[in-house]
């Protein structure tokens, strides 16, 4: 083999091994270091308020303490109010489902009595009669499908209750982790410049500037993406809540928050809920609600088309198709958490690409030098 090709192959293997080592290090160290990472994130978010309090001649420790109190206390109050309201409306929503059970049964029966449906049933029966050999095969397939659906529903319900039990049993450890995060954020904030300088000194001088450039682009992309998604989700949720209140729908708050979160899924978004809901309302004869839901869906689409380019202007724009693939891949790898992790990983990789990381690695593999 040509010596130049051999060197390129070896450098490529070295890059792959280094990337694999980094992934393994993150995988094994993240469960141990995530409280420190969350503490650093909290300290980073508090920096503007801490600097503002220092400007009015407050001591550093007092500025950090007040910032922690405001951030954590305010977040706790907002979350408590939201969860309390959400639980109340979920209870009402479950009661509403119980009240509509009879209505759904009647709708299904009337649907089955439809002439077209009866004609299809008669054709299926005739097919059974004309092809007795297929009877057992079709019955077995229907039985397996029914068992699979029942198993999936059972797993979903069991998983939900197991998640609640795990959450309740984990409350003591969550309290301990919260204390560690708050204390670490306090110490990081009081010595912010010193800790950053010490962290920067661990890097070779030749890498400090590229790492700072990568971090700047990554910070802009990741925080910009998170901020943009938060704004868009909040706007969608507020529009849905206001629209449902106008339509006099029960549990408007809980439904609005749910639809706002679903809006994170590109392409599909709120249409997953609003369009079937509108169709169902039309089928049961509630034409006013069906039309109102369609109008609400149109308002959300127009609002997003107007706001999205402006909101995403400060962040890295990811193609919606790539974002959809990221959501699907994240769901396959990490479950429901992957809906959040998939797009975030995609944004990080795009930020690395914009910062020239992959181009520099390719240059190293080809020529042995980083450019």
C-alpha cells in the first residue's frame, strides 16, 4: 500500500478512535457529572443578574445568593402553580372522557350500521364463504394484531404508573441532587472568572482559540435554538388556550400545554391533535366546535409562518426535514426523551460544522495538519 494512503488511513482510524473515546467518556461520566453540568448552566444563566447586582455595590456572595433565590424561588413558584392547575384540569378532562364514553359507543354503532359499512361486512363474509382456506389465516392474523395492541396498551399503562412510582421513590435523591446543584452553582458563580481561567489553562495554547470559537458558535446555536423553541411553544400554547376558552372547551389549559409541546414536532405539530379533533366534532354533529378548531389551526399556522423566521434569525436554522429525522432517530434511540435530544444533537453537530470542526478533521486526515 502507498505510504501516503497508509498514513491517511491511520490518521482516519485515530480520529475515529478519539471520537469513540469521547462518546464513551460522555456516556460513562455523564451520570456522575450531570449535577455539575446543571450547576454550571444555572451559574451561566445567572451571570447577567449577578453582574447587575454587583454594579449596585453588592458583595459577590450576596449577589449570587439573591440571584439563586430569585431564579430557584421563581421557578418553583411558577412550576407549582402550573402543576396544580394542570392536575386539576387533567382530573376534569378524565371525567369528561368518562361522560363521553356512551357517546363514542353510539357513534361507533351508528357508523357500523352505515349502508356502506354493512356492504363491506357482507363482502368480507362472502369472501370467507368462497375461500374457506383463508378463514383460519385471517382469524390468526386478527388475533395476533389484537394481542399486540392489547400488549402495547398494557405496557403503556404499566410504564406510566411505574414512572410515577419511580418519581415518588426518587424524591429524596432528587432533593439531594438539587442541594448539590445549588451549592455547586453558588461556588461556580462566586469564582466564575477564576474557574474559567483554570479550565482554559488545561488546554494547550494552540487549541484555546479554536475551542473558544467553537464554543461561541455552539452557544449561539444551542441557546438560540432553545430560546426560539421556547418562544414558539409558548405562543402556540397561549393561542390554543385562548381559542379553546373562546370555544368554551373544558380543560383548555391542560389541552393548550399539551398541544404546545406537540408543536415541537416539525411538519406535523398541532395538526396531530386539532385536525382529528375537528373531524370527530364534525362526526358527532358539533359543527361549531369543528369549524372553530379548523380556524384555530389556521391561525396557528399563519402565526408560526410570520414568527418563525424572525425568532429563528438569531439561531442556527435547521432544515425541517432534517429536524424530523432527528426527532425520529432520537425517539428510536432514547424513547420519548429523544424528542428533545434528537434536535439538540442535530443543532450541536450543525454548530460544529459551521465552526469548521469537521473540515479541520478532514484536513488532518488528508494532510496531517489542522486548518
